[in-house]
């Protein structure tokens, strides 16, 4: 088991190093095979670990940071939560690596791509398996770096490089809060081990627990693109689509949820922290779902829906329903990766066209993409009996169960979000795949050279969609509601995790009613989308949306959050920077130095005039000197 | 001694500053400058001779003879250089020779 766990971490690292160092010198096939092979190898190891798994274990491989009280060894803490995530990460990333082989088949810089992708998986697994917070932070920063490098993968375009920097800087805000929290925890308890910290939850004063919880929440919000640090994720779509699927949908962005769930025994002791987490999640879910309703870039719709779905997970953690949150995390990873990969197929087939208003009627042309995409959309919309339905409903049920005005409000907001989710999901599906080909008329310009559909997608791209579609659709089996008379697999698996706070199970009647409500809401959203984007009203609605309005502009720009930040932070910062640059540096420091230099140069030119080389000047100097000397002698004599 | 030392010194000073004034003023002609230098040297010699007479010591006169020998050799050298300079630039104006400009 120790060996398998080490291999899970080492294989992706070795693959990444191999591709980074040698990838460019070796044939392309070999690099691709190694990149995919190490991830699948890690998956096999993870399955072997699962077979041997008996209970939470701590395994130490060696010392890493050790100074006085600070002990942060290279240690793995394996429990149900981290094992489940490891399985999911290695499986989904393995599929995405395979897909990348097809997607990046014309990319000359494949070695850098696969090296970063592999190292990302390594960092993500370190994050998930870490037994202490510094090691977790190492993985946390590692995934942040890989995310930055991969968003700006096509860095020759200024826009992509800027998006990468934006993601890096915004997440850094959260990381700083997380870093402060780690140092503070060490200062209070003298330990950075996750299990020891969690066990100490009751000993730490409530006020400090609240502050720590808020700091961790900020850290999680940065990584998981929750309000108010959500602005980087839509822009992060500048990267290659498999990267969006892997990093910005399935794995890295859920790291915040994982962190909160991991530290929940510690921070969950504070009622205020739990309320703050739930509120952040609920409001973010609604904010992003509303924004997604008016996006017109296929990948941005998916980005906002990711923010929204992670909002659900955070909400779930906030109400203490860790099982439900993890359940949603897993199903979301499957169906969101699926949606992104399918979107990548569409975008490739349309020669990098991402505007959904310039798509349409792709159902007949790309059936191999349509059906998996439909499956993903059904899951995302929470269509009854899909994986997404059960997991989302589990979270909403837990929120409902909490009661009280705050949680009742969040429950209502969650339902509204579910309605919006179903609406925008089917808006996307209907606009892209149904209707007539190359719709809207407001674009009278003739199709450009080479535009049109090229249906020869590499089969590796479409084949990888199927396992994800199956897992997304059937994900519900992982944790069926108990009224069906079965015990949820995931409930049982995660249930005996130490330190887990188990919410009171809902009565079967309430749960059934809640699921009926959720199903109705989802179907209502579907119906609403259908009435607008299918049938006779489609053309008129699309034209109206194309024209835009105040509200739709507001939503299209993500509630103008970027503008708010520009006003609040960027502009004052630029002003201060300009003051420091132009005022202090150029005018003050440089000015003083330049002035001094000019002064000495001018002073130097005075005696330089004496060395004109003319005999007369020397003679006058001599005569003047004699006169001065004589005058001095005369003064000496008379004085 | 009939002539008092003060008079000799005044005469020598007058001669010296006359020579110096001429040296500074007559820059347009190198030969005239050499002449002025001779005048200044003569003033110095006069002081030596006057001092020698005043204190009854022969050292001053010895120096005067030395200076005479020195000036004659100096003038012969200087005139040779004047000829050389004139050959180079067809002029004896010292302001034209400013190659030593730093």
C-alpha cells in the first residue's frame, strides 16, 4: 500500500519531468504515450489502494521541513475523502490526457503541454493526499502554477497571457489568506498535521476558530472561484479546452471545497463560519447561474456553470453535509469534464468558433458529440434520475433540513439557481445543436474561408466522452437516496470517516417531496428553454438576445464584477503606481540625480575652459598666479 | 654704492611687468614674445646684480652670467622652433597653435 501510494504521486511527476526534459527530442507518439500511461498507471495504483483500504491511515515517507517545533514530514493521510478524490482525479485526468492527444494533434509544442498537464496531476494529488498543511499548500501552489502556465499556454496572444496572469494574481489573494491561516494554526497549536489540528478543534477559542475559518474560506474562494474572487475563472477559458476540462472544471477548482471539507472538524465548530461558507456558496451559485444565462461564448457558459456548481458544493459544506458535497463534487467532475470535452469537439469541428449564436443544427452533423453532450447537459440541469439530480438534491435537502430563516432563504435561492441552471443548460444545448445550421441572420457576412463543419474529429476525442457520460448519468448509483431501501454507497464509504459531523437524515417523506420539487424545477427550466429556443420563437428570441439589453449586458459581463474591481483596486493601484513611477521615481529620485549630474558637469566645464590649448590662456593663468602670489607676499609683509 | 637698492628693484619690477605685459599683449607674434621674455629675464638679472653690489657678494654676478648664457642658448633654440612652426602653419600667431587643447 505504501508502494502504491508513492507510485500514485511519483508516476505523474516522473512523466512530467520526462516530457519536460526529453519530450522534445523524442518522437511525439512516445511523449504522448508516456504522458497518458503514467496517469493510467496512477489510476491502477489508486484502484489497488482501494482494494487494500481498510480505514484511515497515515504514511510517512521522510522528513521535509523540520525545525524546532515545526514538523512537516512528507506524509500522506489517506482516508475515504482523499481516496475517493484520488480515484476521481486519476480517472478523469487519464481520460482528458487521452482526449488531449486528439485535441492537440496539430500543436507543435506538445512536450510543454503534456509536461505541465502531468505535473498538474502530481500537484493535485499532493494536495489531496497531503497529511499536513505545508505539504497541502505545496500542492495548492503547484496546481496554481500549472493552471497559470496552461491558461496562458498560447502565450503569444496577449489576451491569453493576460488571462493567465489574472488567474494567478486573483488566486494569490486567496492563497495569502490560506498561508496566514496555516501560520496562525501552527502558532496556536504547535502542529501543522491535519489530523492533529482537527482533533484540537474544541480546545481553540471560538473567536480564533471563526477567524481561521474565514481565512480558510477566503483561500477556498480564491481557488474555487467563489465570490468575491470568482472573476478569474471565466477568463481562464483562454487556455486549451482539455485544460479547462481538467483544471478549471473537474479538479483544481474543487480544491477549495476539499480544503473546507478537510478542515471542517476544526472550523465547523463555529456557527458563524458555517453560515459564512453556506452564504458564500449559495450566493455564488445564484450569481454565476444568472450570469451563465446570457453568455454567448460556449466555454464561458460552462465556466459560469462551474462556478455555480462549486457554489452548491460550498453550500453543502457550509451546512455540514460533507457527503453530499463530495457526492456532487464527484458527479460534477464527471459531467462537467464531459461537457467541456464535448464543447472542445464542437469548437474543433467549427474551426475555433466559440460563439453559440454562430452555431446551430449540429445535431445531425456531429451525432457522436451530441449524445454525450446531451447526457452531460441532463446531469448539469439536474434532470431526474441522473447523477447530477441526486447529488444536487442531496445538498438542497441538507440545506432544507437545517431550517432557520438564513437556511430557508438559501434553500429558496438554491431552488431558483436550479431553475436557472436547467434553463441555461438547455439554452446552450438547443442553440448549439438544434435549429438550423449557422443561424442567426444578424451576421450577414459570408462564411470565411475554411469555415464550416469538418466532421473528421479524431475518434479518440469522441470515444473518451462515453465513459464520462455513463458515469455522469449513472453517478446516482454512488449514493442512492435511502427511501429506495438501499444504503448509499458513498454514505457508507464516507460515513465512518473520523471527525465527520453527520446531519440528521431526512425522513423519507420529506426527501421524496424535495426530490419531486427539484425534479419539477428542473423540468420547468427545461420547458422554459424549450419554449424560447426551440420551435417558432427561436429566431425572434435569438435576434433579441443578439441585440442585447441593459440587463443582458449586466449578466454578460458577470454582474460587472470586473468593472467593480477595476474601479476599486486596479485604478487606485495604477494611480499609486503612476505616482510612484512618474512622481517619486522619475521626477524625485531620477530628477535629483540627473540634476546633480548636470550641476557637476557644468562645474566641470568651468575649469575645462582653461585648457583651451592656446598659449595665451596658459600665459594669463601664469600671470594671474604670479599676481596672486605677489599679493599674498605683500599681505604677509605688511600684515 | 651710488644707486640705492630700492631704485634698482623698482626699475627691475617695472622692466619685469613691462615684459610680462608685452608677453600677454603681443600674442600675435611669437618673436616679439621671445623678446618680451628676454626683457623679463633682464629684469631678473638686474636684481641679481643689484643684490650682489648691495651685499658685496659675487654670487649674484655669477648668476647673471649664467642667465646670459642660458638665455642665449634658449633664444637660439626658440628661434629654431619658431622657424619650424612658421614652416608648418605659415604664421607665428600663437593663438593658431592650440593643438594642446585638452
